[in-house]
C-alpha cells in the first residue's frame, strides 16, 4: 500500500492522547504520515453528573465521529468500553488492537486492599457496574461518584475526598502509573466491563483503504473476545446506565465468556450471573456466544432494556 496522509481524531485527555499516539507510531513505522486532531467531547465537559444521567458513553465519541463524517479526520482511536454497542450508520470498527490488562485496579494512599477498609469508608467510582460489584463485596461502604480523567480522579483521591478509588488497570499502566495500583482485582472478584483494556479504531464504513490497512494490524483473538463481550451488552441494551459486566478468557482453545447483571432499581439485590464457552473462530461465532450468554442471563432473571 502506498503512503497515506492520515489524521486521527482524539479526545485531549492524557490517556486518550497516549492511545492516539500509540496508533500514530504504529502507522508511522509503516511509512504513513499521521497527524492528531485534538478535540473536547461533551462527555469531557459534563463532570458534575454521572454518564448514565446525561446520555451515556456516546458522549465521548460523537464529536470524533462528526470529524470523520466531515473529512476533518480519517480515523478515531477509542477505549472500546467507551464505544456504544452499535455504531451509527456509516461507521465501522476497522480493527481492535491487542488488549492491555482488562482488570479493575484498587488505588488508595492508606489501604492496601478493599478488605482493609474500615466500615463506612468512602470509595469513589461512577461506574454502575463497579458500584454493584463493590456492594456485593462490601455492603457497608459509602460509594460516592467520581468523574473526570485519570489525573483528576487521582487528585481527588490525594486531596482526601476518598479512602480509595477503582480505576481501569489498563489506563494506569499505559500512563506509566503502575505504582499507584495497590491491588489488581482478579476477574472472579470484579468482572470487567465489555471491551475494557482494548483499543478500537473507528473509520467511515466507505473508507475501504483504511479497512484494508487496519485488517493487517488487528489482533484477532482480542477482537473475537471483545465482540463476544459487546454482544452481551448489545443484547441486554447495555450502556453505562446498566450495571452489566462481560468478560471473556481463552482456555484450551475455547473462549469462556462470563457476564453479571445488577438491578439498578435495587442495587443491593443479588447479582445475576451466567457463563458459557465455545470454540470461537471468527467474529460471527464470537457474537453468537455473546448472544447465548445474554439469553442465559435473561433466563436467570436479568432484565434487558430496549
């Protein structure tokens, strides 16, 4: 393929810029010219309310998609867990890159683990998924909202507003902030969000040149895994306004997919869980596994949203 001149649309947070620069360096090593177009999204601007109350994860990608639509940018790099489960018409995922650590991380200046917290301690997270999982582990905790980019969240912790906070391990590792991680939750304890730790490349669906380019850069196993996870969320009508977790792991050539659902109307109700495995070999079979696990969730009492 001949050299291309490309522009990446990206949010301007430190983590988003790291992600965009990561893809920029990959493309530059292939001989392409790549610039960044920094943008502030509505999701970055609204910090006084939880995402579930102001429009969901799509607030982080809409402005970037507008840049793609108008030709100001050629591609956008997203944390896949921030991407709505169904892309608008005219857009496509060109690739999913190799996954970073998908786990949740415990961050605290005074307590080495969740179990070390005193009764009634204040823990920060605005994720409904993390809230219900934390309550299942420690129903005595005072869980308070926490919005903002990684540095903002860490600053609020350091100011003493929280006894501990929960963040994605991937973001801390990408920003070389591993030292802030006191404990990484195993996935049996805190089941991750669909797509957590994975990067997705979004383009206009009519850009066959970019679809061809990124086909060779995708990590097939990661893409299949997150496709299964996202299928659970899509079937359940999941978004940041639903306490839903979905996570896949490969064992002996099969993809094991686990999911958990919490009742947002009754956050203290027991979690509903389901799991299944399949010999996944392409995106279609991964999607089918996700739909199967979603149906098992619903049979167990989970209620989807349409």
